[in-house]
């Protein structure tokens, strides 16, 4: 959840007691997996004025969403939103079956005034990610075996160079390893937050 310019943005609300959190002006949902799409949680924070940005597959389950495909950009609730492809290159459910297939999930760049915030969704260090420019704050997943290793996160960060990097959705992955991999990158500040 982010609060900015007097508005509340929730990304992939799931599992928590959302009745205790502020209602959303904007909800971004990256893909349809149950640890990212929770219709009950969305219902708890959605009002008649809330706008929800979704993928095509989510639109089949959730009415009234704004569908964005990979590469789309549009302004929602006063924020320019850019949909970045989110998918696996290496980690597979079985041979040829990635955990997150290309063309299905989105990461989102949210432009808040002059600040660009990138929430990557479930993805690996894709070529599209490495071409992103001007990111102030990045949230990159490090949840094995579904997303990135610390080495993949470091590789992506060195390519698109966010000013601040938060690894997130990291489960049991060792975040200290990421700190070690990026310790020489003085212009990338890595922040580790305790996940609940």
C-alpha cells in the first residue's frame, strides 16, 4: 500500500485484514495467482470511486476493472501507469511451462509527480525490465522458485539502476545475499523491510 498525493494505492491486496486499512483510490493487480488476486480483500477496500487496473485474465473474474496489456500506458486516478511484462525465463513448473508465462502478468510503473515507482509483480530479470529508464523506487520479487534469485535481482538492478531498491515477496530467500551483490553500487540504495 502506498499513500501519495492524498490518494491510497493498493497493489495485489491479499490475505490481510483489509477492514483495518484505508480504502483504495487505485488498486493494481499484477496477475491471477491466489497470492496476488484476492477478491475478498479487493472488496474490503474498493469503493464506488475506486479504479482497479487488471490484466485480461483477471478481468474474467473481476468486473469493472481497467484492462492493461503488456506495454500499455494510461492515466488512472491522475497517475500515469505503465504495464511492464512480468514473466519467467528460467524457473519452470515443468519443462516448457513457466510459473508465469509471457504476455499474462504485468508489473506496473506508477508515475507520482516526478517520482517513478516500479512494482514488478512476479517476474524474472527480463529484457523488458532491463530497458526501463528513470526509476526512483523499485520493488523486485525474490521468491524462489517462482521469481528471481538474488543474483537475478542484482543483475536487473545493475541494468536499470533504480535509486532505491526494495526486494519484496521474498519468502525464505536470503536478502543478505542481495546486499552483498550490490554493495559496490553506491547509487542504488537497497532497503530490506521485514515482511509480515
